[in-house]
């Protein structure tokens, strides 16, 4: 996959930083992780399956592979669980991930500038579900960065099943590792900001990757104004350990303005529901999901007594 990325990268707007991206990715793949042999074996098994063309048939990213062995493919794909982002369908096999990513995408797509011919960065891409959607929406190059190696192997497993894969790639990198270069037309940060200890640094790093006039698509957890300007969870939020700050929309707008963004627009606010986030047999032994994270007596609050998850989408320009 890295060799394929290298070939396409050299022909794209990313050419000035291709060598650095490849070197950093190879270093990340070279870590000592005892799970890698199992993940690699699963991908080798998946390579024996028939391939097909990728398309988006909501809710699924579909691969029209014929005569696949669904039992063997299921067994292989379950070696690289949990599947958080998706869903996918390979032939007749429906891989129902924890998140219905199509619902978020359908909220985002009507409000952003056209991705046709654009160079796009998907920060915290997970297994590349949205990265593929960006490519299918016309991006000349869609690059996802995701430091969690498991999700990179999930991306590899899906790519293995695709005939003539689009110019969508996921590399095992953190945003702060990205070479400094303002070369992306559109930068997506979806479900990432609240995991950052320093939210202002994250916003600045996003801006640094963007061309002048480029577009930021920011999707993150927010609270209603009635709960204050921001909440800093003392321990967990919806059973998540690494949630550092939940801003109001006004606070989020202020952060973007202070970071130097302009033309800031709020385009959507949606409460997370069990339709969008759900437990499935594709997430492994830990089968808890949104229903387990909320107060059983009042779903307007989390199990910790904080406001239930609500997500906002803001668009801004550099």
C-alpha cells in the first residue's frame, strides 16, 4: 500500500512532502506490536477473495465482489476488530460497524465546497470510511491520517478487496507529525477535537496544513449554552477517558476566530442516537455502545450526569 501511495503522491499536490510521509509511515509500521502478525495473516487471507469496484450505496460503502466466501471473509475481518467506522458491504456480507458513518456524511456533504479535483486531509480517519467517501466525491487525493495501527490494517483489508482503488490512502501518522506544508484544499477534523489536551494547538495545526482560502470541516462534541461556556470532565465522559473539554457552540466559534479562521458557519447540530451509534457483533467482546453510556432514567444525560453527546458541524475558511 505504501508503494501505491508513493506512486500517486509524487503526482499530487503532496509531492513536496511525499518522502517525509513515507519515511514516517514506515517507522510507525516498524514498531514492536504483538498483534501485527495476526492482522497481517488476516489480510493475506482476505487477498484470496474476489475483488470488486467500490461505490457508495447508503448506508454502505459497497464492494461489488462476486462469489466471495462470506464465512471465511467474516472470520478474517473479525481478526481485526473492533470495527468502529463504516458500515461496509462486500458482496453479500454486511459489515455493520458501531457507527453509521453515512448519517454524519449526509449531514456534512451538502454544506462543504465541492471536493472535485481537490487535495483533502482527513484527520483521525480511523479505517478510512470517510476518506473513501471524500475520494468518491471527486477528491484528486484524499489522505487520512490515523495513529492507531489497528485502523490502518482495517484500511488495508478493505483496500485489498477493491479493483482499481481510488486515490484514498490512510497513513499511521498523528497531525503533529505532519510535515509543515500548507497544501490541502479541504481539511476534515471529525470526532477529534475533544480528544485534544490543547484544543487551540489542534486548531492551529489544522490551519497550518491548509492553503489560503482552504476550507476546514470541524465536527465535534458540544454542549448547550444552558450548561455554561464549557465543561471539563473530571474523569470520564460517556465512559470515555480522554475527553478534555466540551465547549458551547459560542465558545467553539470563539476558538476558531482566535485561531485565525474566518467565514465561520454552524451548519448542523445533532444529538447522537442509538440509530447512529450502536452495538454490533463487529465490535468484539466489549459490546457496550451509546445505550450503555447514557443515564438509564434520562437519556439527556450521560451515566456520569453530564449532558448527553451532541455533535456540531462548523465550516470555516483560512
